[in-house]
């Protein structure tokens, strides 16, 4: 399948997905948002991919929502009925939210590799990824406050579960840039590297390690981590017991045991 606003390549069980609107600093108009949702939904069920690397072409990772899309919202003022006007805005916001949630719900781990600008909607997107990495020149900003908006696509819901709520509040209220090293210090990214090239090399190594593991176990681990985030320890332990009652006795388990006994790397199917 060809894509207009993204580069997508699946090789050696790794799906490489890259924003590809460099002339717009990878800002996303509605067509790009919808394409991104389709991409992650498709990879989620693709047995040829076991991990996903999300990066950006050009000078920035992602500049968030294209200003043209925001300007189109202003045109809704022409709708005389306030109820219908609000209904249209709500529908648009839900559509954007569904795209970001498709990343979170994708059955494969998603590794965000950020260089330079990760702005506004870009922060929404990385907040839904499983792991985040960046280069020294990266910066992260919840830019919506400078546009007279409240960030509405997931940053304010997901980011407080990743880093200190106080730091989220500082970023959201001020719109200031959090640069690469600080992003690592506050736990927004796992690691910060001196260059994009060094970062991509390391992220590829992590992705290949993930791809070498049991696909069933990786999918289960992602599902259980996501469940645990939103539930109590007691509920999560019960869910875990039920999950393993259904999934533990798998072909992957047998292959892992055989590989250990035979002192070789396991070869998992699918």
C-alpha cells in the first residue's frame, strides 16, 4: 500500500513509519491524521511486523496540527446554530483523538524517535507511544496554550501518567520548550543521544530485540501494561491471572523452552 503523507517500510519484522511532510515540518492536516490512523490499525494486525519505529523526515519530528486545519475550525462560526457548530467541533476533536488512540491500541510496541521539533500534536502522539527516545537537538512543547487553546488530543490525559504532574502543568501552562537532556531527566524520554543518526541506530537495536521475542508475549505484555496503568493493583493482578489462563500454554512457550535446552535462538511464528 502506498502512502501520501508517511513513509512506511516493513523489514526484518520492524515497521518503520515516518512523517513525510517535511515542507510543512511534518504538520498534519486532516488527510494525514486519517492516514496515520489507517497505518497503525493495519500494522496492528500485520504478522510481518513485531515492533514499530515512529520518526520524522526532514528538519523536525512533527509540528502537530497543521494551522490550515485549525483555521478551518474558525469557518464553523458561519453555522448559525450554536448546537450544530459545537457538534461539528466535537466530532473533529474525537476524530483526531481516535487517531492517537490507534497508536496506543496498536498491538505492537511503538518506539518514538524524536529529533528537533515535537510540537503540540506531536506531544499528543508520542504520549501514546510505548517508548520515547530523542537527540540532543530535540525539543518538546505543549504549544496549544500559545494559540489560545487547551490541548485536546491526549497530552493532558496521558502525559501526567508518564512524568510528574507538576512538570506537565508547567509545560501546559507556559508552552516552554523542554529540550533533549531535560526530557531525559524528567522521564519524558528513555534516552537522549548526541545526534539523530546515533539515536536511530540505538532505537533500531531495541526494536530488533523486541522483534526477537515471542510475538504473543509482547502483545500480551503491552495489553497488561496498558490495563495496569488505568486500574488498581488488585484488579490488574486478577486480569493478569485471567490473561495467562488463556494465553500461557502457547506454541511460543514450547519453542522458548526448546531453544533454551538446545542452546539456540528461538524461532517464533507470526
